[in-house]
C-alpha cells in the first residue's frame, strides 16, 4: 500500500546537547505543522517514508524545535538534518468547493497540474507552481507558447474545480 504523503516541513540543524533540531515549517501559518498527524520522515530525496512517533516539541524564537523519539545527542540529530516531514493527504483538510472561488481555501499542491482556461474557453496551460508575493498568491501557468503569471484572487480567479483539475480565470492570451 502506497501512502500519498504531502511534505509539510523539514528538519534543520541540531540545537543544544540533547538532540533537539530546528523545525522548518512549510505551512501557513508555520505552527499549523504541529496540528497534523501522523508524521512521516523521508531522510533522502526519493527515499522511503518512515512513520515517526509524535516528537517532543517546544517553541523557539519565531518557530519550533523538535526532538525525535530515539535521538539523544547532537550527533544523532545531525544525521536527520535535511530530512523532510510529511503527512498523509487525508490529514490535510481544505474548505469545500463553492461557486465563490474567493471564499474557498486551496492547498497549493492541489492546484499544481490543473488546466487553466479563460472565459473564452482557451486553455492557457497548466499550473506549474505558485508564488507568494506578499499581496496575493500568483499562479505560474506554463504552456508551449510561454508562461502566464496570473494573480490567484478576484477579479481574475473565476472558479476552481479540483475534481476536474480545471481553473477558470478572467485572463487573455495577450496579457503577460
């Protein structure tokens, strides 16, 4: 049985003499990573995921530090530095789809790969990734003709259908 794991963070450098490590959260807000369970660890890129017991965790500066169950010193912790923390897709829950796309929350990983169509029915390409600009998120839509950077908010965002993997936008081919 293969798990569908979503990466939510990474283990950083060791901290202190008892095997604690800095936790880099990829969630927004960062403390949301602590709400998801169970955690899985991937020590090497494309390596297997292994289940983790709930780690000890405490706040530190603007984030958190964690100590894995079997880690007792900085040398052991260092061996896990750079490892990814993931959770099963089912552990994440987004708002239900509605007709008002602006009032719904979406996980970025669910939008990647969606076809993007404008109101004229023209396919602009597929979502390659998203970026956060501070003001709002931006879809990076790639096609053979080039890229479109489309703001992911009203009035440009019209609808999102995750089941059909399709996003409708108010955007024209000649807009860059």
